[in-house]
C-alpha cells in the first residue's frame, strides 16, 4: 500500500509538469492576449494560431505549487522543473511530510522514470518504462496517457489539421471545439480541444480511449501572453486521469513564472535517468499486473459519453 501511495502521488506530479510547496495567494489574472479572430476561424487559421507555441522549445520554472486533489492529506509540493521538446523532462522535489526524503521524475527520448525513497531505511526505488513499450498497453497502465501530455497540458499543444475529424464549431458557451483522432498501438483514440474563441489558445483537453471512455482531461486558466512568441501559456492547470487499471487521480498546478527557451539547470546529465537506486522496477511489467477496480464513468464533459461524436456546438 505504501508503494502504491507513492506511485499515485508521483504519477500525478509527473503528469502535472512541476511543483512547489509553499502556500501562496491565488494568482492575479494577466492582461488578455490580443485578438486573433473576430469570427469563427477555418481549421487552417485556427491551427496556425495554436501552433505558434512551436517556437517554444524549452520551459523552466522553480516557482510553482501543486495540490493533489485526490490526496488532500498531502501538502503542496515544491520542486524545480525543466522540459524540452519533445520528451525531455525533469522534476526534482522534496516532500515535507518525510524529512530528508526527495523524489526525482524525468523523461528523455527513450524512457521516463520516477525515483522515490521507500521503507525505514529510505532506500531509493526507481520506477521506469520505455516510451515505446508503454504505449503498447495504455488501456491497462497506471498512467493512461503518453508523457507528451505534459507538454500539451502546459499549453504547448500542436495541432495537425490532417488528424481533425470535426470542427471547429462554436459551442453554446462561446468556446470553439475541435475533435481529432490519434492512432495508437491498441486502437484509435479521440482528443477534444476547447479553445478560447478570440485569442485561439486551448483551455480544455479531453482524451477518449478506443472504447470511448474519458481517460484524461486538463483545464488551463490564467493565461499569460508571451509577445515574443505570439502565444499564451497557462499559469494554472488542473489535470484529471482515469486509468482503466487504478484509481482516478486529480491535481492542480499553479506556476508563478517561466523561463522560456532556456534551461535554468546547467547539469549536462539533466535528462539522464539515474542509476544509483537500490531497486529498479519496470512499469511495463508492473502495470500489467495491477489489480484495481475499473474507473467510474466521468461526468464533467457534456458530450454524449456513449458515443463521443458528434460535437456539441453550432456551425458558424
């Protein structure tokens, strides 16, 4: 049970993208981004604005807070974060509830990992998986999305118009909605984006498994416009994961400030998986043997969950 508590906590942090531990006031809203659309755009026009984030190749921060909503007894976490497209990621943090203990989460082009202290001796255990192998079993994994979801949830999503099967349509709440499909080894996944209608940044993302179950979603708010890159990045993100094998996980991250296209760490081994743990566990083996109740049907999204299509909105 102790091991799975760590896994649940740390997988949330891995997907969140970064964390810190001090209590902070609610963030002040940033000035609104400039208007990109005065009417419902075409798909190509929308993709051109969304894909401006392609100019951001690196993000760093050490001024963020994370709240694990499904584990309210765990205090906010504190960490430094570095990420670099496409899969390079490193989060080093400490847990104040365990003095002297720390965790290390990361990803590179081949593998992702998290390392935690366990047991009375606080010896290190490293959980890891190769990206390619993990993608083969997402429907029975403890983490139901590819690690690239980290980048997307933090505002770096890139849209390929060729993958879009519906939209953009304008919803009753004024937001734009598009739906795309992703071919994965275990089937066809659907992805829904909700987009702010005038500035063109993503506010919500939903991922559906091949059997049309909602397995992951993110809500991004408090966007700040980065004029040099002509795009907006969220400074607060809430994520909810509902894996087929395991309990639902939910968390909220608030980011104070970013350093864009620069890594704050000068460590040449920043994206290298550590090798000094006393025990190493392959998640592609672990996740295949997890015995857990199936996730309950999510209810937050308003589309018909029995069959995710068609979109809900009015064509403009």
